[in-house]
C-alpha cells in the first residue's frame, strides 16, 4: 500500500520552523537529506549553538573532543554570515577563549545589528567542569557601553560570567527579561543594570560573590 509523504508536501516555511527547533549542528546536517533541504537551515528563526552536540553526533570517532569543539566554536561566525533571515532567538555555548579574543563581542554586535535578534543567551564553558573555579579568579565579561541597546532585543541570558560593570546595559530601554545564572556580580552592579533597563519585567539571578 502506498503511503503519503507528508514531509514532502509541507511548505518550505513550515520545514524551516521545524529545523528551528534543532540544535544548529543538527540543523545544518539536514543539508545532506536532499537538494530541497540544502538551504532550508539558512531560514531558521532560531539558532542554538552547543558544541557539546559534536560528541553526540560523532561518539567515539573523535580522537580529541575538545579540539573538535574548539573547531565548531570558531565556525560560528561563518554560520551566522551564511544565515539568510532575522532571528527570533540565538543561544551560543562557547569556550573561555571566546571571551578573551573578542568573539563574544563580535557575535553580539552582529546578532543585534544585522539579525535583529529578540532573544540572546550565552553560556561560557570549558567542557571539563572547571569553569566555576576559573570564573572566581577574575574572568570578566568585558563589553562596550550600550552594546545591548538594540531596539529589537527583549531577552538576555548569561551563564558563567563575571559581570563587573553595568556599562554594557546603558540605554537598554527595550529589554524585558534578564537572566543571570552562576554569575559573579555585586549588588551595586546589579542594581545599576536594573536601573538602566526601563521596561524590565522579569529578572532571574543565581549569582556568586565576585572573586
């Protein structure tokens, strides 16, 4: 008995929505399915970059998982540049070096100015369960003043950072949700950030004292 191919009958826009729910690594891998799927991921409304997914996809075939994870993180910029539409949300899990070499700042600027992103989430991880010890030694999230003042940005989430200044949140008049998880931040800095966010409706904080 012949069966209907429901997926083949779906419009590309519907397929792009389905792909939007996949981790970015898996979304890009859909290009292998057929010619029709080759560019669909480029129109996803959400991108979730979690390099740890490399281990799930490749299993024991990777000799050095950390080296492969580093390669994936370095390719995030190329993926963003290849993407074709504005983004509702973007989540990026990255290495410690991404803060030091300026990649985080570069991603934020591109996502807010070119992709008109509405929801941003960042998590700093070394993938060896050692970050917390290092974060308390003083790794800071050093970003320019007012970098989050994008008109479209409504939600921000940061996990595993040391936030020492409210400066990046200056003129952040459209932010409605702010989540800070396992961040080292002083009460004074947090109060200053909240004061800068005129429309803030939701605040979630799980912090540790600045080291």
